[in-house]
């Protein structure tokens, strides 16, 4: 009895100090993450202009009603979804395949990892600036495609055609982040016990069978992590599209939600409406994350 | 646990109290003015000297000059003001600055502090109309750092290379502009390797709305209630742009590198560019040989053959403004300092190639001796200030979409006009 009382006292003591240590992180999260979300939710209920000194007018859900009736907002949703699906699915598949190929190599593994990862350390602005030169009508993109397709002098309108400009944005993003996810997959593959492959080989399994029966099922948690991370990053994409538009590309095809939020809040000064848009984006991101967790069932993996 | 929480609350409270105390203005003693402006190395050089001189004359005033890129500074100033932490002095383009006046975020000019006997005397020192964009209810809320208009720069070498005589064949009308560009353009298949002329695509209000006005159209009606006035004029303008683009005569496109930056290098890739007097300083620094060669010239903004109005490109201005939330003492010091800087109009013109539209400068030999200053002056008289309402940036974006939809996406001019009119009208109605 005495022993139980002592141990519960110790537990309380430890819990108390645990809470103290967690508190700074919790405070930091609350101030820099949770408060802005709540503040955006609150602001979205007002007609508020950034520079106005007048008290904002409470309009309830009017900003949401306006957005749901706005063709510009629906176009932004479309642009975001097209970009996300067109980028994160190839990102997931190609980074997984590249990770498997690199993991199987005996030589040059480190070099390939660095080579693929290097674009990820560039800022998005620098990456977009490099690709702006490539997609210039007289740039490398037209030259490569014309060389491969044997169509000299054809302008593929990378920035002027509505479809091409979306593909161009996806290409830049894919190039920038594929190496980042390759590294995560390589770390995941390294965690799979080699004994499993050895046992499979003894039983006569081919490389293809090893990939489908061992690598992929055991990588499920990593696949879930990468797919959620890449999807969330794609939903939040901004700088590539912003720089493309600044360089003369048409805005409508690549007017993703984040760019619409920026233009509404910073250019048009309508911070209430921009906040409503960011809350909708937050809900969309939350929903897709939940959906992916549900569909992946990541906790089912056991060695 | 409660004690820890109590301690944290106390620390937070103390920080807030101390933070609030830190903002309190001293009524006496030294004053520090925070001055935000866009990057311009030539201007930085002379303004840093003005700061040193001003501080020597006014030892109780310190100026902190902070520069940022011209695109970045728009959002930096905006977010700083949104948080009530705006700089004491700043400048932006009038299209971006007007909202600060409309929302009462800036202080009116103190004529006495600025060295004028009265507001009337101050107004009399400037060209007529140039202070109108910053004048509300008889008060003036800014003093012009620069007023810029654009004319057409011509590279004579490229004209001669195409067998043209630049002095005789330069385009006087927009129809000639397209025809001359057709003679100057070089292509590799569809890809243009040399352009005759190309527009300044992001700047539709400055460079393109005047084309519509020449044809009898308007951006906003005189009573401010109707948007995109004059269907025929707008459709004729959109037809012209459609014909200019890659699906028409393929003379240029927003996706090519802007002609103004290529012009200085004299690389036989562009013959004409639409830009301001400041370009001369840039040609001089980028390519002094070309600057001194006499192989470039400046000609007026063209007009349509069937123009009903003689309108040149709109001019735009950067105005120095003072934060209305700064203390009265700081505001006074700020206007004194701004006035000191602006008293060097001739040096700004010589070193930075920007025009401060005072009568004294316009009548000075320095201005008159600047190459082609007469062309710029005459075009300025034909033009008007750019549209600068609170929604100007959004309206510019909508015009961009309309022009690009006809040039690049094959949308008919009639449809693009209808969409533009509906969207701009919705903006006006929302105000």
C-alpha cells in the first residue's frame, strides 16, 4: 500500500515536470500555429480591409457565401486540384522507383542521392528563375522537345498555352522535390530487414516479386508519410505559380488557392475574404489527410 | 503546476506592459525616422549623402534608410501598416499608395516644415495637376519623388539592318507600328529571335488603356459608376492585340523577355522598347558604347490612324509619404527631411534620371539639355496620370486577363470585352 502511494506520488511528480518541459513547445505551437488559424477563422467572419482603421463589420458567413458563388474561387480550386493530382502522384511513384533503384546499387549511391536531392535545397524562387530561362520561347525546353520530336522552329508555348503552363508548373515542382522524397524512401527501405529478401531469394523470388511482396507492403508507413507530405505541399504551392505569372504567364490556368489568397489579401486588401479562403484550404487539407490515413491503414505493418 | 502557469502569465503580462511602454514617443530629445524605399543604387548613393548632410544640420534627427526590391516593398509596407508598425517615411507607386490616403494612414504635408510659406506656395512650385492624385479635401498627402512617362526608344542599328531608315520609317501610328515590326521581326519557325517592338505587358494601365482612349473608350466613366466604357473602342483594341500575338501576326507576346531590358545591350534582338527617361541612365551604365554611339533615339507614343483623342501613355508617380500614426514631432521632422532631399531635383535628374515635376526643374538647363527631354515633355502634356483608385491593381489584372485571353488563348475580342466589363463593373459596384 505504502509502495503504491509512493510510486503514484513519483508518477505525479514526473508528470508535472513532463508538463513543464512540454509547455514551451505547446506555447510556441499555440502562438505561431493555433492562434493564426483561430484568428483567420475569426477574421473570415468580418468584412475587413487591411489598411482600414475603421472597425471591421461582422458579416457572418457572407465571405464563404461569396466564395462559393465566385467563378474565380472555383477556378482556383480546379487549378489546385489539377496541380496536386498532376504532381503528387508522379512524385510518389517516381521517387519510390528511384529510391528502390538507388538502394539496389552498389556504387555511386551517395552521389545519386546528393544529385537528386540538390534541387530541394534551392529556394523555390531560384528554381523558378532557372526554369523561366528554360521555358523561354528561345530556351532549352523548346530546343529539347523540337530535337526529340524533329519539329524545328515550333514554339510549344510553355507559358502562353493554358495546358502547357500547368504542365510547366508541375515539371518545376516535380524536379524540385523528387529528390527530397527519394531520400525519405531510401531511409524507409533501409529499415526493412535484409533477412526477408534473403529468405525470398532462397525461395526463388524474382526482384519484381520482392518489390511487390516485400518492399512495397513494408514501406506502407513511409508511402503514407510521403503521400501526405507531398500532397500537403502541393496543395500549398505558391512561389512557382507566382513567379510564372510575374514573368508573363496567364494567371487563370495556374491561379492556385494560395495565389488567390495572396492576391485577395495583399493586392486587393480584402483580408476577411482571404481568411475565408485560407480556412477553406485548411479544411480541404485536413479532409485529404484524414482520407489518406483512413485508406492507408498504416498501423497494420508488422515485421 | 498552478504556480508555473501563474509565473508564465506574469512574464507574459510584464512583456506586454514593457512592450507597450517601449512604443511611447518621447516629446523631447533625439528623433529617429525610419525611411523605407525601393532599391536603386544611383538614388541610394545620393540619398545617403543627403542623410549625412541633413543629420549634420539637424543633430537631433537620425534617419534610418532601409531598401527593398520594388516588388517586395509593396507588401512589406502594407503588412507593416496592417500591424500599425509602418515606417515614418515611405514611397510607392501612386496606384499602390492611394489606398493609404483613402484609409487615412498618411499625414498631410506640413508646408512650414517642408520649407514653404503656405500650401498654395507649395502647389505653385509644382507643374499643374501633378499633386492631384495626392490631394484630398484641400490637403496634400505626398510629394513626388518621380513622375515618369514612357516614349518609344528606337535602336537605329536594327532598323538599318532591316533596310529601313530609322529617322524616316519610325512608326507614327499603331498600324505602322505593326507593319514596321513585321519588317523588323526575325523568326526561327514560330519562335521570334528579333522583335520590332513589344509592349510592357504587366503595365496595362500605363501603356494600353491610352490606346483604348485614343479610340474613344474609357476605363471608368466620368461619374465613376460605369466600367469599361465604349464597346467599339475596347473591341478594336483587343482585335489589335490579338493580331499582334502568336495566333495573329506573331510580332510579340508577354512570354518573351521584356523588350526594355534587352534594348540596352544592342544585341540585334529588339528594335523598339516602351520606357521612360530613366532608361538613358541604364543604357549608360549597361552599355556606355551604345549610349555614346548616337545609334538610338526616342520618338513619341503612336496613335491610331482613326484616333478620336490624342492621348499618350499615362504617367505614373512615386510620392514620398509620412506615416499618420507617427508622432507630430516625427511628422514635422519627416517633411523637413523629405523637402531637403527634394530640393536636389537637378541631381536626381542627372544621377538617377528621374523627373521631379517642379517648375524650377522643367525650366532648368539640366532638364532641357537631357537627350530627348522635349519628346518626353510633349508626350506628358498629351497624357494623364495613370488610374489610381483603390482597385487599380485588380483592374489591371482583369485587363491583363482580357488581353492575354485574346492573344494567347484564342478567345474572341467580343467575349473578352464582355467578361472584362462584367468583372470590373462588379468591382466598382462592390465599393
